[in-house]
């Protein structure tokens, strides 16, 4: 679990199209055109576009899988603890189990089972679930998963960054590829806009939940009160977060928070860089080069365990500080040209 290529065991994607208990393409308010047999030309069009904004070619999507329909996952954590993100060791991720087997971990725990259509950093193929899904989701997956192969940032930053780049890129790609009023273009833009909105909603509702759990940790409320009050918060969050009834829990919202926590700040960086995708990709390559090492963060913060939530938070904070320090120079360079 110390290598980047082990990412798929951790989880996976913000809005998985095949997640049990989570509706496909959460939050999309109108139907998107389905994929057709012409997926290969569309893939190439997307690849040409992302090269223009600075992506290097990857080993992803080079062939079509016949046997790998999607990538299943199973995670569970104590209902009495709210994890920080999908990397939090409080969540136990289990490989190669069925949904029925996954649900067996549910006694006293929150369980999150599902599957994602593709995974970056592992040479993911085009899967049947990708080409039988929706057009907007296909474009999202190709850009987002290829984005992961461009950087070596903490996942709590990289997931949000790759969503930011993907949503902004989808809007530009749709405008260039399709006529403004074409259904395909509208669906792609709508997906990007809606998922960006859901990102902010996730932050709002996670923070409410975190405040409740903080009261429990301080001994201000008992476990039964915690469980009662969190049920109310989850019920209130289901509709704005576009989850199906009863599916939202600590593991699923912590997973989504991995993609959401730093998104508003990263979007402000994008704005400071003139909303220029190529400059944004180049800037974060620079951040990647100058970021502190994991070892230096551990030494400075006196953290012994790289898998601990203390390190996860500290490493994200250190890289966010690096971004803040590097931004003034890079954002001002456009005006001096």
C-alpha cells in the first residue's frame, strides 16, 4: 500500500457509475446521450485535447477489456468514527469480495460497496461499463484518470485537482467538439457544472457531521445521541448530495470529501492563473517538483507512521503551503509577458 499503483485498493472515483446504493451519474438532472460504437474516435478526440493543455500520454485506455467489466471495492469503518478521507486507516478496504460478503462487515460499522469503471495509474483499459454508460461520464473518466498520471501529489490534493482540471476541461472540450445547443455538449457541460456544485455541498454537510462527531469525542454527547443526530444529518444531506435514501454513511461521505476538501482553494488558484488550463497543469507540475518530501514532513512533525491520519493531514497541509508560496510568482508572470 506504499506505492502509487496501489491506489485502486483505496477507492477510486467520486461518482462511480456502478455503485450499489448510489444512483449512476449522481446529480445529473436530465438524461445524457449514451455512448455509441464510435467510442474510439471520441477517445482520440479527448486525448488530442488534453495533450494541448499539457498532459503527457499515459498507458490508460489503450485497449478494450473483455473480462474486466469494472473495478469493485468494499470499505467499512466504525460508525462511531468519522474518517478524514478515503486514505484514513480507520477505513478498512477489502479486495475481491462480493456485495453480500462486503455487507457482512456491517455490524457496528458503516459499509460502502461499489465499483468504478476505470482507474488511473494502473494502465486501465476501456471497460464495457464505460462504453455502455453515458457520454458525459466517459469524457470525465478519460480526463480524470489520465490526470492522475500527470502528478505525484497527495491524493487528498490530487483528487480535487484532477476533478477541477477535468470539469474545466470538459466545458472547453464540449464547446469545441459540439455545437453549443447540441445535446452532447449540453450534457457534458451540465455534468461538470453539477458535479462542481455537489463538491461544495459535500463540504457543507461533512463539516456539520464533523462538528457532531467532535462533540462526541469531547464526551459532550453519548453514543446513542450521536447515532440519532447523525441519522438526521444524513437524511438532510441525501437530497442535496443526490444520494439514494439510506446509502449515505461515514465511509461514503469521507470518500467524497477526499475529492472535495481542497477543491475551492484549488479553483481559486485556477482563477489566479487566468483560468488557463495549460498554465494550471504547468503550475501544478512545478508544485510537484518543489513539494516537500514525505520524509521531511514526517521528521518536522515528528510523525512515525506514514499511513497515519496525522501524516495524511500534515502532508496535505505542507503541499497546500507550497502551492500558496509558489502562486504569486506564477500568477503574476502572465502580466509581465
